[in-house]
């Protein structure tokens, strides 16, 4: 009797697995149809408003929106000061570079190193 019920359970499990697979396939197909509609809507809006990738803050290296949700990478600020040796500093927050602190200690002013 245990063998019969075990085989019937296995058959029922297989049947349920087939149903689950069929439902997953159906869900994927519906998702793809919905996705195609959304893409068409977006293309129409982009054309209507003459939007560019820059307007949407998209760049060619971003392959998916998943990357955007992570932590943002720090962008390097443009240098505002340059030493006579060519060393540069943006003037941002944090510690000043050694060449700046030494120049200030020697009586020079930060404005002397501004990049114009």
C-alpha cells in the first residue's frame, strides 16, 4: 500500500511541476508582451519630446538599471589648483595635499596656485 501511495504522490508531484512550468512559461510570455508595449510607449514619448540619452541620464556603458540602484561611484572633481611641479588639487573637502600645506606654511597664498 505504501508503494502505491508513493508512486501516486510522485505522479502528482510531476503533474504539479508540469503545471508550474506551464504557468511560468505563460508568465514569461505575458511579461515579454507587456515589455514590448512599454518599449513602444517609451520610444513614442522619446520621439515626441525629442529626448536624448543625456536627458535620461543614460550612458553607453550602463547595460541595465540594476547598476544604478547600487552605490554611486565618486566622480573626480576638476583641479582648481596646480603646483609648480604640476601637482593638482581640486580644493575639495578633506586634507590638503602636502605641497599645499608646505606652500601655505612658507607664506604663499592659495590664490597663487589657481588654475585659470
